[in-house]
């Protein structure tokens, strides 16, 4: 799974919580602690919560099956900062691709105090224990939560396209759910900006409206550009 990101259409997800120790976090604990102290010094609002990471993955017949373990955010962030070295895990998360009635996608610009300051991508986040429902890891729940927290938009106001698009970039697996709106991009943008102004510590610094490849920016993560390029090519 090296090289450019690859896209795979999925009919459904079968993900479960199957906890086990993460050797990387145990073996590099001292380095991780030092890394996180420095990260919090630079961005004091970053906190060391609990997150879920996939440790087994199988793709077959339009179905993604996988198992998740639980670890701390410090270990997850250090692993990502160090270039995602081989560690027996995948960063597998859900993202909401908001598609306006006039054919544009809305992306968020991460705020300066967040761990991913300045990066541009879909409302998304690492799954956490609140996404575990009856032993399953429910990324619909995760996407709904992240969309609401970051933008103030409610998934119930959208029409979700069936299935998911997996964008696989090495050990990163972004599972994209397209949410269609009856509102224009400008109207959606105005609603999100109202939400951001109401927040004391918003996760987003702003919104990018992407109507085609000409709107791509270097700060848009590779999985985002790969997904959008595919969508606009199909259109």
C-alpha cells in the first residue's frame, strides 16, 4: 500500500472493538511522554484522551472488516508525528464529505491551537471509546459527532450517499461518507462561520469551498486531494 493513495468503494463496514496491548506504545513510552510534553507546551489545549486504532484489517467483496484497540492520544500522535513507522496498526477513521446543492465540497481549516494546525480536510476525527456500540466500532456515530463538533451542522439535515469510499494511503485509511445538502455552498459556509464565532475554542479556523481541482491547496492532505480528484473526474 505504498505510493499514491488508492480508492476503494465499500458497501459496508464491519468493525469491532477487540482490545489488546499496543507494543509500540509500551516500548517507546518514555519517548512518547517527552514528545507529548513538548506538544502541550506548544499547544496547551491538546489533551491526552483515549482513541481507537485498527490492528487488523481485511478488504473483500466491498466490505471492510477490522478490529480496533484502545490507546492514549499521546502514543497515537507520536506515531503519526514520527512518520507512522511499522507498528501493527492503521489510522482508520471516518470523514464527512459535505456536498452542497451547487456541487461544491466544504473542507475545514484546522485552528492554530489544534494538533493539526493549518491542515485542510473533511470534518473527521480519530475514533474514540464513545464510538463503541454493542462491541462494534460505529464510524457513523464518529462522523456524526465530528461534523457537529467542528461545523455545528447536523447529519440529519443531509442525504447520505450509500456506502463509503476508502482512501488508503499506507497505514492511513480514510473512510469517506458523502453527505448531500439541499443548500448552496455559500449558505452552508455562512452557517458554519456562525457556529465558529459562537465557540470559545473552535476546532476550525475557517472553511474552504472546493468547486474543482483549481481550488486545491498544498495544505489539503493527500487523501483529501485523491478523493476530490476522483469525484470531480467522475462529474
